[in-house]
C-alpha cells in the first residue's frame, strides 16, 4: 500500500527545536498575556519590542512567531550586510 503524503503545518520544524511553551487566551480587546515564566526564559521585559512574523498557506495565516526587534534587526543586517557590501564594490 502506498504511503499517504502528509500535508503538515506550513511552518513544521525541520530537525526539531520547536515546542509548545504556553497556551494563551485572547481577550475581547485582542490582547494576550505571555506567562511570566516564558517572559523570563526569553528575557522579555517591560518596554521590549517584539515583531510578529507570520507564515501564510493557501491565503490564510497558519503560523505566527514573536521575535525581539533587536534580534530581528541583527538577522536582517546579517543577511543584507554582505549583499550591500558586494553591491558597493561594483
């Protein structure tokens, strides 16, 4: 019998590393609270800025991730920096 192809989530982990840290509720105003233990583990404090990154599949958001803005800026610089340096030498 042929194996069934699994659709899976659009942001299914490759090689592990992802886990459910907490389940949060969204209130009537659209607000949610990150549990204290998770904030401490992630080093998130009052005033920190987080970027919400989403993935879409078939026109619907299927996965969301929060990334500290500082870390995201470093990632972008790491990706774009070498490309910009190469363009500058041309």
